[in-house]
C-alpha cells in the first residue's frame, strides 16, 4: 500500500504505558487481510514524512501511530497542517485522531459533528487542522509530534496527509488568499515589526455566504479554531464580505497574534436563512446532516494603523475648527463695538430737539390714519404700549380697527409719551394665573384673539415678569432632564464598552471598523471626538445669548424705547434651552458612539426631538409670546415622543398593530394641534365638542358657503395636515425598520414646513430679510445639504446583522482619522449653530435713524452683539404694526 513506510507491529502488552492511554483504540495493520485472533490488540507505529498521503484502515483491534519530526528555528515560524478524510461511512463509530505535540494535544473525530441553532447537528467527513507551534529558545531545534488513529468500528479506511503551511506568517501590506470550511478552519500568525504599535487586520471575500468568523487570539496553545469554541478567547466578529479588527501591540505580550478564520455551520448569525433540515419517517431527528462542500474563499491583509501623532493632529484639528468660531465671534463683536461708537458720535453731532418722531417709522408702506377711518392713537389701550393696567374700551376698538386692514405697517404713532414711561421696578414673584384667572381678562382674550388680523401687541399683553419666569422654566427643566438622563446613559455605555473589552465580542457594537481608532478603553475614539462641535458651539450659543440678555436688561434699565416697545418681544429662556439641548446632543451622541446599537440609539435621537420641538416653539413664540406652550406641557409632549420612539424600536419592526395605533395617534394629535393653532387656544375639548363641530359645519358649509376667517393660518394647517397624513400613511404602508429616524423625520418635516411658512408670511406682510440674515440662511442651508450628504452614506446600520452592517464600512476620508459620519457630526453641529443664530438673532441691530429723529429716539442702539436676527428689520417697528401669522 503506498506511503506505508517502515512499520513495527507490536502487541499491546509490550508497549510502554505512555503509548497506551485508556481511550486508544486498536486497528489492523495494512499488511493483514484478516482480523487478529480474539483477545489480541496491536499497534502500528511508523515513521512518516510531510507532503505524503497515507491511505490506511483501522479496526477495533489496532491503532496506527504516525511519527513526524521537523526543524524549528527561533526566528522563523512554519505552520503544520494535518488533513484527514474518512472514506468509510460509520457515523455512530467515528475515527478518532489525536495529535501529540511537545506542549499541546489536539484531538478530533471524523465525521466531525458541529452543532448549529436549535442544537442541529452537521457532519463533516473531511477535516483539516493547523497545529499550534510551540516556541523555541534554541537557534534550531528538531521537534517530534505523533498522530494516533483509532476507532471502535470493525474497520474504517481513511487518508492522512501532513503538510507545511505556506505563508503561515502574514506580512504587512501583503494580501494572501485562502479557502476555509467549517471543518477546515485556517489561522495565520502576525508579528509586529519594530516601530509599529497598531495594525488593522482586514479580511474580505467576494461571496457573502457562508457566514464566517474572524478571531484575533494570543500566541497560546491550543488555538480555538472551531465554530463551537472560537468565541472562547480573543476578539472576534462575524463576517459576510468584510471584516476589520484593529489590534494594538500593547495587548499582546509576545508582540504577535493569530488571525483565525472559521466558517460557521449556519448563516443565521450573518442574516442568512437557516438550511433545510431533512427529516424522514425512518430517520432520527437527532441524526446529523452532511453539509458537503461548504467552502469560502477569503483574502487577508494586515496594514498599519495610524500613529500617535495622527491622534494629536486630529484632536488639534477638531479643536481648531470650533475654537475658530469663538475667535470669529470675538472679532465681529469688536468690529460692531467700534461701529456703534462711531454711530454714537454721529448721532450726538446731529442732535435736533424739534423733529417729528414719525420719521422713525416713515416706511413707504405706512398708511395714514385718515385712510383707516379713525383718529390717531391718543391712548395706549391694549398692547405693549399699555401702562400695565387694563386698557379702555376705546383702546380695544382702536386696536381691533387697526387690524382689519390688509397686511402692511399701519398707522403712525408717537413714541414721545412712552419714552419716559418708568420701567417696572420689581421682579418679585408674579404668577401667570394671577392675570389669567380674572373674568374680564378672559373675556378680553376672546375679543382680542379672535380678530381676523392680529398684531404682536395683541399677543404681548402679559407682564414681562410673568413671561420671563414662564420661559426660564424651559431652561431649568431641560437642565434637570439632562442631568437625570445623562448619568445613567454614561453608566450604561461604560458597561457596554467593558463587556466588549472583556468578552472580545465585537458584534455587540456597530462601528465603522475600517475607520475605528481606539484610545484607552474606547474602541472608536474618532466617532466620540467628532461630537465636540455640538458641545463647544452649544456653549458659544449660550454665551452669545447671555451677552444679549445682559445688554437687553441694560437697555431696560435706561428705559430704551426700542427695547420696551419695538420689535419682536425678547425672551431668552427658550434660547438657553436650545443651547443646552445642543450641548446635550453632543454628549449623548458621544455616548451612543461608545457602543452604537439598536438598544441605545434613543440616546442619539432624544435631544434631536427636543431641538426640533424647541425650535418650533421658538418660532411660534416670536409672534405669540402670550399663548406659547408652557414648559411643562411642551416637555410632557416631548416625553411622549421619546416613549413612542422606545416602543417603536423595540416592538415596531414589522408589527402591524403597532403601526396602526401609532398612525391613528399621529393623525389625531395633528388634528388637535391644528385646532389649537387655528383658534389661538380659544376652544375647549369637552363633551360638547361634537355639537359645536356640527354647528360650525352647518353654518359655514351648509347654511352658507363661507371661506375660513383666518386664511393664512388655514393654509399652514392644511399643508401641515397633508404632510403629516402622508407621513402617517407612509409609515403604515412601508413600516420602516428604523422607527427612531422615521419619528425624527416627522419632527424635521414639520419644523421645515413652519419655517418656510414663517419666511413666506414675513415677506407677504411687507417685511424684509436683511442681507446678513439672508446670507446666514443660505449658508446654513448649504452646510445642511453637505451634512445630509455625508449622513446618508450609511457606514453602518443596526437594522441588519453586525456582519451585514460591516459590508457598508468604508475607510477614513479626512486625516486618515475621520470617516463620513464624523464629517456629518462636524457639519451638522455647525449647521445647527447657524440655524439657531438665524432664529435666535444674536445682535440687537441699531436702526438707521435719519437726522430728523427726536433726541429721545436717537438714543444709542443696544450694545453690540454678534449676528443679525431673522426679524432684525422689525427692531424699530412698533409692536402694534407687526402682524401675527
């Protein structure tokens, strides 16, 4: 028989005890055609050679031992691979192969039985295993190892071949291709060269299935290279077409490691379907299934990771970008200060005490009082020009009459009487209910808020102290929410990261593994660092608002007319809440990217919902300061949104019942909010609501066909309902897997719709957008466009399995440190900051005053701020001439 070589056949009792372990089975020598006499057991020992195929057969009475030897060099590692193929079909009595080495023992049976999901069994007739290579201190050493073959079967034929593994040691930046199966795993060794502290092991394949596992293990024996034990030690991740693991030299004392590649028995872990498991009447359900040739072609390459200098330069780059906004803010503030000082000097030189104040508001669109059919205002009445007490009936009539005209700035009124009006002296505790519970005031609200055309003065009637306290609650509430929300989040993600580091299971977190740079215990430091922009720019926004509030309070202290009576009412509580939300978005986004997965995605989106909600509230507050939602009701609604986000992520995937319930709630909430906005809060949800709805339908649609009283509001609400009903229908029909992003899309669409409506109505009302706010809007829109481009690159997705998500991984694109999602973080933080400035208006712009302006109106404008406001053109317009929409 070929390849038998020299053999010695010895009876069992003459062998030394070390040759006869209790589990060793006997086999017939190939030279005997008949079994040996009963009661005799024999062992065949032969000297064997590499690269030679030995075809033998064994039985219950004999054991075959193959003795190999090879030279091992200290500075060179060669892999040794044992391949066997059992030709006989004895599933109940397998052939056992035991490889005895100097420092390790490897044993396996053939057919090899591996278990899959639900304890399914899969049998493999061909098995190959790479032997663990023991270390040597000598320059050259000859090492021996033995392959023992035994079985309990009467006879079983097999083939045995031992070879040296070419390219067992991987080289840096060199690709190597190989094949692997579930029963023929492969592993290779990599040694860190001098001066290299970190590498990225990249494994690719042209075929997605069969599913495989990539593992990084220390140089220890035994090597865990089967599907049922590969997760025992080291780092590992499942793979379809791509896998990448960053390995640091400090984690391996021997300065080397094994790259282990194992093909799984089933594809379910990689998102594939379970194989058909055949069952017959005569077959046992526990009978193993032969998977035949389940093979995968792979390619491995080890490339250097970035150096410590790249970490430093990337951090400095990140700091430099966002600190430049601080420098730019300071420069603009200094420039504005110099410009205002020059303007003060010019105004002092042009002082003239006897000119008409009407020139202050002498716009081309002003309409004379004689045209309106009533006398000029001779009392303050209702509105921001009141003296703090309830106005007269005449004042109400005038205010209503002034609103029943087409859009435009109406009427002219002197500011001389209000310029010297004393400021409210006390900021003592004032409750909003003290004002709202008066019966006459409630009647006045019905009169004022149901006018066809409202002015800001009509909705800015409450005491400034009341509104200041009301809107400060927004800031204190979100600060409290941030503390109680962030602390458990931080604790949880630290636990996630610890589990990843201890278990080595890199399927827990959905990183972009081709651009995940670890630092300390963090696996993807770059994704955390790129969130710095949210925090720094949010802090800058808070500082800008703080300066604006200080300057506004100084203007109130000196009874500045423009601060008291002109422009959009200034309230800062929502601005502080927006800045805090932006900072918290950065913190929680960083927490999410410590270990991104579907269970903690809500951390990344919770404050996005809050930012969208606060921005809509701020836009509404600009012209509806008295009737804007309270902080308690606003945050309660946002909490409900976050609740649905969590429920949708956990239970919404493919759940028709959930989508039906959510769509109904979405549509009902849209209708209720539309009613609230249309009637300015002057309606009640009680038992008589249906009767009143039928009455309105009968009188306005059946009895007479009349159009809506508030046309502009109706247009906005109809568009809003179309958008929201369409989104609800899309969710119900498509049922997207990423429910959190779908919910965020609803908020963003409503915000954009309201912002567009605000801009259109501002222009339609005869107002204008100045150059700098217009440039801010355009620039912010461009930045948003680029940001969304990088956001939709989709470098990973927890909607799929970890292996499928890695198919979307891509290399770094900026400084070899930041990926597309990091660029999204940079650009979106800048775009949010710009959006806040457009809506917030971080500068009290001075009005261009002609020489004819009276002295008390030529007071120096408020102290310089940083950027223009969206409504900067209204800073010198009286509030009873600014329309509400």
